[in-house]
C-alpha cells in the first residue's frame, strides 16, 4: 500500500495506547456504571480506528486507480458501510474506451 508508512502506523498505535490508558485510568471500578462507560469508550475508540483505517485504505485504492477519494468523505462519515460498498463497486466497474 502506498499510504501506510511505518511512522504512521507507529504513531496511530501509540495514540491508541495512550487513549486506552487514559480511559482505563479515568474509569472508576467501584461504581456500577464504570463498566458501561469503559465499554462504550472502548467500542467508540475501536470503531473510530476502524473507520480511519478503512478510509486510508480507500485513499490507497483510489490513488492506485487514479480516482478522487475526497468526494466520498462526507458520505463515508455519514454512513461508512454503504459508502464503502458503493466505493468498491465504483472501482470495479469497467472503463469505457471510446
């Protein structure tokens, strides 16, 4: 892949570890809602990481095919899965030669 670099991956993993550490240190284990808050934060952190990873993959795939990925940003933020499916279908269509 063209977009990923070791420095970018290391920075993203480091940021993930720092945010996870902040979540763990701020959780209050003696309360009954602490687990819910921690679980919600964990799920949100993982979801945001997955969304960022998928969009970087979309950037890479569009760059390899000479397409513009930035027109897909707003639909991707609003509805990631349907936009990803449409993007893949868009990239797989045959090029019309005139």
